[in-house]
C-alpha cells in the first residue's frame, strides 16, 4: 500500500494555505525537534491539542518518528486525564497545557512548533510512515464514556489506512475534494477524515467544529465539497438555514456530499436536510472498534448503505443463527478496520470476539439488496407488562413522529422500570406532543415522565450525553402521563 502524501494535498487553517511540500517540511522539522527533546522510536506519546494546523503537524511527526499515539480531548477533566494516563503508560505528553503528571515528561507544543520554524526547510527528506503503518499500537483512542468509564481502543496503522482506502471507494471520493471535518480530530471520526484526506488528496479545511454559525460562510468561501459533521451539528445547520435563505444557497451550491457520524441518523433529520438543501444527508455505519463498515453514496441512499470493500457484517438472532433479510437481530462485524483490542489494566490489548465476530451491541437488519439498517443499541433491556423491549425501540417510534428522543430507565419495584422520555421539543408546547407520543406508543412503553428540553446535551462525537440526561431525570419531575 502506498503511504506517500499526494502532490495535490493542501491544508487551509485560519486563512493560511499550506501546500504538500510545506506540510512535509513542517512535519520533518517538528520531528527533528521532538527527537532532540528525547522522544524515541517506539515511545508512547499523548497528543492533547485542539483542531488546528499544529495538531496535524504533530500527528504526522509522531507517525514519522514511529511512536504510539494516544489522542485525548483537550477539554478532558484532570481526573479522567490521570486515569487514562495511568492506563496507557504514556512516556510523553505533547500539549499546550502542562497536565502536571508525575513520571512523564511534558513537551510544550507551542514551543516545539516555534522551534521547528527556525530550522531550515527540509524539502529533500522523505516523510516515511511505513514503520508506523505496521504498529499494532499506532493509535489509542478513548470511547465517549457516555454510559460508563471510557474504554481505551488500540488501533494499528494498517487498520486506519486500509479502512480509509475502502471508505474512499464506497463513498466515491474524488481526488480533488475540499474536505471540511466538523468533528474533533481526537476521536475516530476526525482521525478518519485526516487519513481520508491523506490517501485521496485534495484540500483539508481546519475549522472550529464548535462554531456552527460560521460554517455556511466557510463552506462558501472555500468551495467545500465534502462535510463530515455530527448529528447535533447537522441539526443546528438545518435550523440556521431554515431561518436564513443565504445559508441555504451557500451550502447548496458547494457541498456535494454531507456525511453524519457517531450515531444512527433519525429519518426526520434526513428528510429535513433534503427539504432544505435539496441534497441527501449521507449515512454510514461503523465504530471506533470496527472502523467504517457500510456507507451510502450519491448513487445509493438506503439505510446506512452496503458493505465497504474489506468489511463483513452479519445479523444474528438470540441463538447466534444468521437472520434472513428484513429480520431484526444483533449486528456483528469484522474487517480491515478492526481494532487490536481494548486496553486492559496492564497495558495489553484484548479483543472480545465471538466465533471471530465483534459484537457491535446494536440492533439492525439487512434488506434484500444488502443495505444495512441500524435500529440502535441493544443494551438496557426493559421488562414491562410481560413485554421486553429496548430503549432504541421506543426512541425509534418517537423519532418517526419527527422528534429526537432519548429514554432513561430506572429500576422500580412496582413496574420493574420507571421510564423517563426526553424529547427535543419546546417545553411550552409539551401538551401537543404528549398526545402524539401516547397515540404512537404501545401501552407497555408509556413513559412515566415526559421531559421536553430545547436542546439535548451532546458529546463531541455526536452522541447524546446519556449521563447528563440521567442526572437531569433524577432531579426533574414534570408532566406525569
């Protein structure tokens, strides 16, 4: 597999454009500075930095030196940072802020970038990612922790590059795309977009992914053709455009493909997006653990699409028998994007497979054409009135009404489960939506409490922040049904 940077690769960050030649030189010079600091091949380095050009230079510098890279959210709490640091046993912390961790050397990213700029251009040296490509522990990512402690996920360099080559084919990327990731670089979706840009070429636009209001003008100014955004960001963009026709035109005349990531995309969002912009909202399925598995594209829009090259997905029932098309079951996967495993307490990776398959912990089904439809998570079974169902079943029914929803369940002696249904809906219109919800749900799914909030709390990866809603449900007592 060719790992060389494409000659037509550009980066634009904060109105400044960097060519492939400039980027390569910056990466090599920064690698030289890191080596002078004492960083060695094989060291594990924690990179904790916002989305910017320095992140990209640092990431590829560590690849070039052949380090194991731990990617962390720069807004991570000190408690979580300490816990993750002990788990990963990182030798170095490369960041703009000193975390004050004992037995680890802190390297100030501002200082290394500045020091690298004083070194003469290194246009004759090659940027070599070959050894890093073959590392089992090339990258360690951490899950969102939306339902518990974050999990350390070890990925090989080969899994990242191979999976992005397959993704480029499945999503039908062109070599001259202008790519705008509206996702953090420290999670799998942002990292994937960086690798995607590397293997296909084109222009990578760096933006503040939390500043939604500036996105339409960035898209228009830079002629962005591909956008990757979370569900939360996509909702906000639709709302902005519905209030301002100018935003509609800025997006409509530039964007060729808009993908969402991090969670199943509600049909209501797909419908609203198309009605506003006249272009389809493209969906795909995957995870940090398994990589990208399926994808829609402009020629194929059903569900989350068909299998990507190099990936396998099967649906099994409770007895681990493969289902027929249209039959809902448990999603299992394997393929070229599969992780090495979860990081255990002593730093080793363990891969929990069942007969060679990874349990995605999702419900779904295939149609007759091989399109995968994802229903939602299969954790948190609820037993009520002799029936067993999962929160995702209830949420999907409510979302068919055009409403984003989230179920929080607590154990209760009388009913077995006390259900709180959160809906993203104006609180002053709750009586209207309550009637629609009750009409749509079977009796055993009736919520004990309905809570309307203007805007759901979301994690950086686009998933609803389950922990915050659980805390909210315990405090709030509104509207008995």
